[in-house]
C-alpha cells in the first residue's frame, strides 16, 4: 500500500516568475513578496562593514545585467561564478537572475581540473572570477573546450587587473528584469554541481519556479525573519544551502545578511558582536569549534537567537551542549539536498525544544513516501524506516545533459529518491537514521567515492583503491579514507606520497583526511563492483590507518 505524507502547514501560493522579479517586484501585487523600503540593508561585508542597501543591490544588478547584454547581445546562456563569498559575488548572481542567464556557481576550493570539468559540462561562456583565482583559472584554460578571451572574464572586485574588467566597469544601462510567463518559469536559474548518489559531479538544473516555490514554502515552515534581523552568511554561496538560504531567503523577508568569505573562528565571533547578528547559518563542525574555543567568552554573542544547522547530521548531544554555551540561542535543524532546492524539512524556533533529534517536518511544497528495500512503504506505526522519496515544485528539473542519471534518481510519478533512510513519528517529525547512498559528506561538501577512486588509480603506485567515509566525532563530520593496494615494498612511504599527491590535485574536502589503509585486495562483487559496505564495517573496528592525515584548520 502506498502511503503519501503531506506537510502539516497550509500550502502557500507558488508563483511562476523570474526569481529576481519575485524578490524585487516593481509594484504591489506582482509578487507575493511585499515591497520593502529600498534603504534597508541587504548585504553587509562582515570584514569592512561596507553595506549594499536593497535599492543599491537591485539597481546594480540591473545595470550589470545591462552590461552583460551589451557584451553579448544574445546574452550568454550560462555564466560561471568562481570565488569566495563577497558583495561582488552577490551582485553577479542577482544580475544573472535579472537578465535570465543561468549561472553555475563553482566551489571556491576547486582545483583547475575540477573547475574545467564544471565549465565544460555546463557550457559556460562567461566567468565571474575572484582575482585570487586568476592563476588557477589560467592553469585551467588549456583544459577548457572553449577559449575565454579577456572580455569573457569579469573580476569580482572593486579593483581591476589588466586586461580584465571588474563587475563595476561592466555596468551598463539599467535593464528591466526579464519577465517570464508560466512556461519560462521552468527555465534553469541555477546550475549547481552535485555528485548526487554516485559518480562525477553533475549539473543540477534548478529552475526559477523551483527556487520561488522553495522560498515561499520556507517562509511558512522556516524560521521567520523581519527587517532589522541580521543573518550570518559564511556558508559558501556555491553550495545550495548557502545560496538559497543565505543569498535569497533573507531578502524575501526584509532581513540583511552579513557576508564572510569563509569560516574563520575569530572573524565570525567579531561579526556576530559587531553587527548584532540574530541568526546564523552553521554546519555541525562549527558547533564543535565554538564548544572547544577559548575565544567565545571574549565576545558578546547575546544578539544571537537562532542557529540553523544543516548540510550534515547533527546529534542531540551537540545541540544541548551548544545551548548550554549560549543559553538564549536555539538550534533548529534542516534537511535537504541540491536536487530539492534545497530544503525538504525544517522547523520554527518556537517548536524546536524537545525535538533536537529531528530535522523537522515536511515543507508545504512536498509530498513524501518512506520506501523499504522491497519497494513497499514503511509502516511508521511500527517504527519502520524507509528511503525518503519526495515530489513537489522544488524538485530539480533533472541533471544537465545526463538523462540516465536523472532516470536513476527520479522514479515514475515524479518521486525523487533521496538515498537517505528516514523515520517519521505520528506528528510528522522526520529523523535521518542512515544513508542508502554512499556519498561522503565532509563538513557539508559532497565527495563521491567513485570520483576519488578514479583519481587514486591514476597514481603510478596505486594498483587498486576503495574509498569510504569515516565519522570523526571530534569534528562532527565524515572524513575521506582510502583503502589502497600499493606497489613497492615501502608501503608507508608510498602511502604518504599518495596522500600528498591527492592534496595537490583535489579540493580540501577530497583530501584523505580519514587516512590511508594499505590492503592486499579491495573487496568486490562477482561483477567487479566495490563492496564499500564491507570497507565501512571494517573502518568501524580497525586500528589507526597507516597514514593519518592532519585535521583541516578551516572549513
């Protein structure tokens, strides 16, 4: 028997329009979003204090959109944004949405080869680039399928570097935000890259309608904000969590976001105190840093009322410990994925007490099923768990240029298979208890074992490889561990060389921070599939790895 669950909230109106027009309506009644005062702050640089008001953000984005149209009258279909969070990153993203350009944000920690994969796969013809990333981009250029002349490289900066223009030097006449009819609302707005359940990163086609539906639903099932609230935003905007919840959601409620380029403990504490931050977007490892920090006591954090924690599992013990550290602050959890734009479940601050075990209840844009291995639906009255399947207006259009992966992820009837095993209580509260998929989550970033194994066997002394995640409670995150069959006699020295070799070729999330274990053979099925479940079971009971990589200092 198929059991379909609904959200416990009334469904809001789901408009079909451009995200920019939705957030910045030209007149009352065009959007469900009210007309907020243009003078309200929208984004604040958490280091310098420089502020973009709502009016400045809107007008600068529309002028940058005008410059993009002048640069390419047909307007590039896809633009890539590569760099750490900044006010310029914000303006570039809003300009793309205003002009109706798909933008594909890239992880700021990518290596040149990783960036090249995304640029080539997405078909980007324009790149907004942080000046700090110019050397790496130049290394990537020979790997790109198309040439990027200087006029197709725009710097996310106030200061130009010859021969490139900054976004401010590209400003043109202010355009009218591209208006969508009902069909156009299905156009791809964002093309984030996710490993999904397996394989190399794939472009997730997130439409304007996906995003506006997500924000509308979030404004019902999520923590409410209002003008005067300040949201701390160091979660990368290239990550769907930071992008939608940090870049867009506060704007929809008249709140402002304090922008930091990355997580660094003292600057974060300084920003909370200086800007009287009321809400922060965290991932579990940040709570660990705060709990072990000698600096927290030196700052006034009394303004902080709510912390939204997502992107990775969070234990109730960690929630209680953090609440004891900052008693007036409540932690609310959220659950989602890139493919669902992102939130599937969430909660209000006022109903989080006593539910620290849960990631919340369904947002009103979703229906859900809990499906067991045999294809039958789980029976929650018996406490049964099942893989969470969801459908609704926030589910992605599919994977870019990858119909096979799309078909493997979206079942008949429009059900997206999350790969996560979940329980549901009688009141609809969801708890994630396991993960059917093998994806490794390092501090919120996704690492695909198959991608790492493909990289490792390129090393001349690696004969075979199997990669799994191992959970480190001291950091509240999974770490990447490699099981390797190595050539040569000095296995320890070879393993050290492999670890350094990977560190030079992959983003930090993919470093072998869980260590290397040298084995005689990788367990495989008769068909040759790596039995990662056996490796995960082994990791739970074995001694320390041959090579234990040092802990990363920053997220």
